[in-house]
């Protein structure tokens, strides 16, 4: 097995578990956005996954913003969607730090450091300390997005059945 050039100790098990939950819970947000995209395009959801499977969530959100301008005639509904897309953007940025960041051990249990890089930020490389509570807050925000997207899909008629975490 190859040896890393720079050896780092992994965060504690609780932090790693929560990083995994961020990953799995976010996949529901992506799926719900893809369902909305299929609805706005009057497409078959399964066929739409061929288009969206290798496209970033940011791109899908951008497509939804554009399609909402065309498809959503009620100004109040459009405002709700615009605010929801803004929330998705904000949570996605945190999710990307968690998922794509380089995690290292902190001396205190329940804390870890994450180093992330983003060319769109003033500070391209950034190291932050996250706690288990921070990750739980992010997971809660993701659950809120799931609920909002799911309720929207049910009210518009393109989703049926149970929502995640319901």
C-alpha cells in the first residue's frame, strides 16, 4: 500500500460518521432537485437522470432558477422558490467544504480541522475548525431543504409517497 507524502491523523469516529451523514443526506436534496427539473421540463424523471448524473448541483440549481422564471407565474410561489434556491446555494457551499475538504484530527474529541480550497473565495485555501455540533447543524439544514423540496413536489403533484425523514 502506498504511503502518504504528508501523514495526518484522521478525525475521531463521531466526526467521520457525521461527515458520512452529510454525504448521504445531501444525495436526497440532489434527487429532489432532479425531480423538480424533470417536472419543469415535462420530462420523464428516469430519462432526466441521464442528463443530470454528471452535472453539478450548482448547475441544476441554475437551470431550475431559469426554468422557474418561465414556468412559475405566481409571484409569491416564485419568491418562495428563489429563496429556496438561495438556501440550497448556501448549504451546498458548507456541504462542499465538508465533503471535499481535507480533515485532520483536533486534540479535543468532537472537533476536527478541515482545509478547503475554493477559487471563488478571496481566501482560496482556508482551514477551519468544525465540531460535531456544527456538522449536526448542517445535517439539520439539509433535512430542512429535503422537507421544503419534498413538500413543494407534493403540492405541485410531481412527488408522491414518503419524504426523507418523515
